[in-house]
């Protein structure tokens, strides 16, 4: 899943980016509200972590503009100000949750994961499809026979994305954009290699190919 981190504290960003990557996210970063708003409007992100105290444009103003433009991307706001009114304003503007600074890294991850799960109608940290179970915390899967499958980072990102969107067809290019960061984008044909690996683990019919369109998990097989 691809996240947009909009935060002007470079030291905090240096701590958060490797943490989020380890948790299975591809992360793009903007250090001000103008650039963050441009990226959020131009690219399709799965979630946004948004600081309210940004230069050039406040996080609250940016959030309002995104919602007015129809962007429904889940947003977790960060604030260093101990003000209940600011938190209320953020939630009213369309934030899905908030977190005050300073915070523990584990809480950030937990709140972010909860926001993303709710957005996709999931209540727990395990995804299930056709007998396959994906543990989001451990980044491991169990196949229909009960055998544990250890996944690489890219395999985990790809499987999680498909399992969160049953019934939707994604091209190789779109899948690549949601599991790689911009500067690390791979040739979209590499996605076919990872699709075949997942089929090897879980069965050749686990992921369907729609000729000329891409790949999907059939909703009817839930």
C-alpha cells in the first residue's frame, strides 16, 4: 500500500519512513502543504499521514481542500498542539483519526492500520480469501491446508493489496505504483513474476487474469 507522509520535521521523517517501510508500506514524502496537496491530487495513495503545522499551507486547509475535491483517501493527522479544538476541527474537516506529538511508533502504526482497515471494511488484522489467511502484523500467510508461507516484502505488499480489493481488476502498472515508491518503481512486467509466485504458493486459480485488463481476486470466491 502506498502512503503519503506530509511532515516538515525531517528528523521525524527520518525515523518514520524506515518504520513504515518495514510495516509493508511504500512511502512518498512532502515537507510542506503545497507540495503535499499537489502529490495528493495527482497520485492515488492508499493513506495519508498529515501534520497540521505545515509551512506554505496548513494541514487543516490542505485536508479541507482534498475533501472538497472529492478525495476520500484515509487521513491520519498529526498535531504537536495540545488543543482539543484543533483535534475537533481536524475530524470535522474529514480526518479519520488523529495522533498527538510526541507519540510512540507502535501507536502510530496501530492507528494507521486501524484507519486503513476501516476504510476497506475490515475489522481485524487478518485478511481471508478462499482459505488463505494473511496476518498483517507478522506479514505471513497460511494457505488452505494450514501451511505457513513466509512472504518477501514485495509479495506481502502485493497480496495485501489484492486481498483488500476483491473483485477489482488492476493492471500491472497500477499494482506496481501501489507497492513500490516512486524512485524505486520497477518495470511493470516484474509484477507478473510476483503474481506467479503467489499462484505457486496458493494455487494457479487463486489470482485470476483478465486478458487485456490485469489481475484480480474474484469477489464471488470470497
